[in-house]
């Protein structure tokens, strides 16, 4: 595979997409490109961090055996020998390590653009970017509705569509990213259409007396009822045979149909005018919140940048792209199939400049990777058609395909090939890399009496009896409601379950109590007091909170007031994320939307999540559920789709009258939307069935129908056959549990006293007893240990996060000189060759607790591999050498008993103000 300057890489599930992207990035570096000239974009912070870590690890360890695959691929791409590649790597190493890599999310990149031109839009450059600010926008929108006397029209809209308020806001949120200009339109009347209908009745009733025929001509019917009659939608019905060639009848009918169409088109124009005005008001609410709070959601940032680029000031646009093009020479984009129209419109000029050849920064390159089969985010603006549009628009872009599957076992890969081959045009079979057969099973269940729950339990039991650990199992279902139902059932059966909801920080007991109490104090609702009582079993009086105090300080104060350990690990996380909110009101209205995971979240149980949440993940053994919810009725008032050919949004009133009246453009759009909806479901199925590594179990509904639909079994609905997948029962291969290394915590060949659990504040190291007179030294030592615990020695980027954590946690107790001293000492440590030799090639466990003879000891750093354990104890002072030595020798004795088959060593590391001193025992 040679290096293509302009490349589209089609990467099916498990085909090594991240491998290919990281190799491409490194190839650009080895070609002599400075890291600052390379931009890599992806959608989530998680994906950006994984990409960042993968590139650094691969580049720095390219000489090691574990990177031989990447080295071999680089040799192919650059047509060089391994020695030449490594020599280039060594030459670039210094520059690489000292440079900031431009590996970013779309949101972060767009924020960088916006900050350069924000003043042009009335936004301050130091704005805060937050995940969402929907609560503030909703409240502002409601104020604008009242001031513009539009509350009644919104109420009518909700009533006519049988929608919830949340549905309207979700729709407005999506539509606010589209370009709809507000306009006025008068609400039409049916007067002309009804007049033409009455004239048709007068003609028609003279021509036939057939009882069913006559039912079509009742002057008391409403226009809504009339357009549902055969006279409009089924003129070929038998009883119209006598009149079908009558010129007077046809003339009268044509006149009515024309008038009816005219009415419904006018109604559509009026309804779109109404929603466009709501969209405009919603956009104004966003603008008001953005400018007032100086805080923008990720979606807002994209909208502002798009607004900037489509403004009338061409000079600003040209300058923006000139600046960007001068800085960026090479672009790499991950998961391109999920790109939205908004994002594409922003990036397209940069891509065009790159693909055209010579830009401000010289000859560049463009690379994007993705898989349209895994496009499942259309509901939030993802437009998978852009993936192929880009290739069509720029013929310079070549296409390559990753054909091998490195995730799933043989039978799973072959089964997925077989069932999806007919579902996608130009589907390319994947080749399994695994030599193991794996296990595939399609099991049917009776939907009545919720027997699917018993079927889930039956298959879990089968996996467990075959040696599979519960933590290696995952259940994928369609809706959050399904998760709760399955979770409750399995917990009733005595199983441990892990879900994304239960693992959220906001669901952690201590955090939930503190947040509820803040809401109680601010809002005064007794319900929040009851929540606190349910969690803590204690009644607490409401406090008058200082609104202008730092949020983290308020939360810490409340934790102490409620008797909660303020330095509980989840509370520390809460203090950290509270910095993302502008004030206490922003916090209480938006914290419930936060997706941060609890630091205590456990993956010991069976994972349950939705298919959409499983994208990008993999599990050893997967159970995929059929739909277990009743089919929902489409209550969307509008049909909205983006037309890639005209590069504009199409919007039509979702009214069956247009179909009955023969409106071809409506019928075409409706059919297109139905087809896209079906593709979305098939894509979701593809994602779900490609998550499994070793076992794939599909639970399919046995006898579905239009009310109880199935994605795995063909069924009849409204006399039409519906099929997503139609799977036969089968069982292929055998279940093979994963062979895992024994966890170190389970290896206990020597009988010891049981470990005891105590709260964090009760664990006090001998040399840190608070009887010392100098409180500053205690804080300094604690801060140094905390900072080293926060650092990831293998991730350069973690230092910024650790710095923020240090200042947030200890800024109130230590001055800036002390904090800078801590950072300086830690920097000397992580660059100390002797220390790096100790941790090299080992798993690192920080702040490890061990129980012995009724006492709990905490080891600063435990470094382990298959043959050796290294105990590391940090000290900020060398004044107690003998005491320090005795303490660490005790750790040595304990660990030597627990791990008699390993070589146990220890070192005391004195992290002093001017040097690092290591004492090995």
C-alpha cells in the first residue's frame, strides 16, 4: 500500500481504523512535516485521547516488538527499510516530544476558529465552552415567547402534534442548525376547496346511486375527511367505472383536486412560517444566553462558526481560511460518516484547498476514514451521504478498503457477512483474522408475558456455565426503558449489573445528596430535602448559600455540613467538573445532563446499554435484543431532509393529504425518509452485531406484527411485508471463555488478616501524622502525593489536567510558589532516568492499599510485571531516613509474603527541591 496524498479509507467494524490513522499520522511526521502542520479531527474527547495516546505510544516505541505491525506498514507506505524508518523517527523525536499535537475534536477545533473572530459576532474571545446549556436556552426562549405573545401558538403546535415540550425543544435544537429564514404567511381557509367539492357533489350524485359511491359525496364532511375518501386517493375503485370517462365529472373533480392542493400548499407555507419564526426566536434565545453568560455549547460554537463563514463580510472569511491554511498542511478526519452538514460546510473550503494541491503552507494532503454502515446519528444531524459526496466532488481522492477483521472470531465475521451482504450495495466481505471459530446463536422468544426476560437469563446462565465471567458479558437493547426493565429483572435474580446510567457520577450517592441539597437551598422545593433524607437518612436545615462564592467551595462546604467525606473520590470529581459552570444557577440547572462517569463505577457485572451507546466499543460475549417496545407512531409535524444534490434542506408538512392528492415531490421525500429510516435501523443492527469478539447471541421475536415489530424476523404490517433482517434459528461453534492473567489482588498464598475497609481520612501514613507542628509542610506533602497520583506517567497531556487538579484542590492552602515547586519537583522525577528504569515495562498502581495484622497501609506506587514487583515510596523531605527505611521494609515484608513467586524490590524516592535522590532497598 503506497502513500496516497488524498485518500478515503473505508473501514468496516474491527478492521483496524485507529491503526491506519495513527500510522498515516506518523508517516506524515517521517516525511519531515512538523506536528503543528498536521490536524487530526474526531468527534469525542475519548476518541481524541485514544488517538493522541496511540500516536505517541507508536512513535516513541516504534523500535519495540509490540509495534512491529506499525513499523512494517510504515515501510510499505514510505518504501523504506526498518532501519531507515527508525533513523527518521530518532531524528524527529526531539521535535515531536516538544511540540503540541493538533489532535482535537471538531468542537474544540471550531472553538479555536471562533475565538479568533468572536468579537465580530459580539462574543468575547474568552468564552467558556460547555457540553450543553439547554436549560438556560429553554428558559430564555420561554421569556421571548411571552414577550412576543407566542405562547398560544406554541400550545396549539404541541396539541396538534400530540407532542411533549421536550420533543419541541429537541426539534428546535436540530432545526436551529439549518438555514431557515423566517417569513410571514396568512392562515388559509378551506372556502374555495369546499365550494369546488360541493360543485363536484352536485355533478357526481346525478351519475350513480351505488351506496359506496354515494359515501364519497357528503357535503357535511370536512376537507380533512374528504381527502381520505376514494374520490381523492382511489379513483380506480370499481364503483367509479361508470363515471370515470364522464367529462363533466372529471372537470369537476379536477377543479376540486386543484383547489384542495392549493389549500394544503398554503397551509404548509403557513405552518412552515410558524415553525421558522419559532426557530428564529430559539436562535435569538441562544444568542442572548451566549452573550450574557459568555458560555457556548458545542452546538452553539459550530453554529456561530457557520454563521461567520456564511456572513456577507467576505474579507473576514478569506482571512480566516488564509490563516488556517497557513497553519494546517495535512488534514486527517476520523468517523467521517457522522459529519453533519454544519461541520461539512465549515471544513469544505479547507479540504478543497488541501486537495487542490498548493495552499498557503505548500503541498498538503487529506485523509478521511469511516464506514457508512456504521452511520447511526442521523437523528442528531449526521449526514452519511457526505462520505461519498466528498469523493464525487474531488476526483483526486483515491479510495482504499480495510478488508480484515481483527476483532471478532471466524464464525461471527462470516455470519455478519452472510446476513448483511444483501443489505448494502457493493458490500465487501471481511476476512477474519482470528483462528478461533467463536460462537453464534439465534434464539427465538415468545413476546407474551415478557418471556424475553427469561430467555435473557437462560442465555446468561448458559454463558456462565461455560466459564464466561459476568463482567465479560454485554446486553445491547434499543431503548433506555429496556435497560431499566432488564436491569431490574437480573438484579432480582441476584446478578450484578452495570449500566451507563448507574455508573454516572451524578448517580453516585454522595454526589446525588450534595446536588439535591444545593437545589433545596436555592429552589426551596421539599422534594430535594426528601432525596437527601433517602440517601443519608438525616434531616438537615436549609442554608443561605453565597451565590457569588466559587461553586467548588460551596460544594465542599455542603459535603462537610451533611457529614460526607469532602475528599471522597467522587466528590473530588464533582469539584473538578463544577468549574465548567458559570455560576451556581448554571450548575443546578445543567448538572443532571452531565455524563461524567463515577470514579467508583464498577465493571464487575453484566453490561447493559443501548445499541447506539455501544458504537466504538467491543465486548467478549454479546447478547443483542430484538425490539421489546411497541412500535411508535410518527408524530413529527414536518418532513426534513438534506438534499445532497441541491445542497439545501427540504422541508414539507407531514400530512398524508399531499400523498392522497398525488403531490409527487411530497411522495418522493416521504419515501426517501422511510428508506433512510430503514437504513438507520439496519446500520444500528450492523453496529450491534459487530461488537462481539467471541460470542454473539441474537434474541429474535417469534411472532411479530405491526404493533409488536421485530428487527430480526419478517412480519406483515398494513398488508405489507416488513423486513430488516430475517434470521433463522441457528447455533454455530462453541463458547470459549477468555483466558485472563490472574489478577494480582486475588493471589494470596499466605493466610493474612482480612483487609479492612476504612474511609480515606482514616488512612494516615506514619510520616504524615498530624501531630507535626508545621501545617504548611503537611499540606505540601499531601499536595505532592496528590499531584503524583493525578499524573499519568505515560501521557504527556495529563500534566495539564494534573496541574488544574492541583490548583483546584490545594490552591486555598498553599501559595503559588509552593504549587510551582511541586510541579517542578514532579517534572524532575518523571525525567529521572533511574526512576524511568524502575517503572519501565510495568503496570503501575497508585495509592495501593494493603491490609495486614488489622492495619491498613498505603503504598504510593506499586510497579508490577510477570516476574517483579517494585514498591515506590515518595518523600518530600530526607530528615527521617531511618524511619522511612523501616516503614518501606515493612511493605517489603508484607508483599514478599503475598507474592512469594515474584522478586519484590523497593525504593524510597526523595523528591527534593533541587534534586531527586533514590534509595533502593
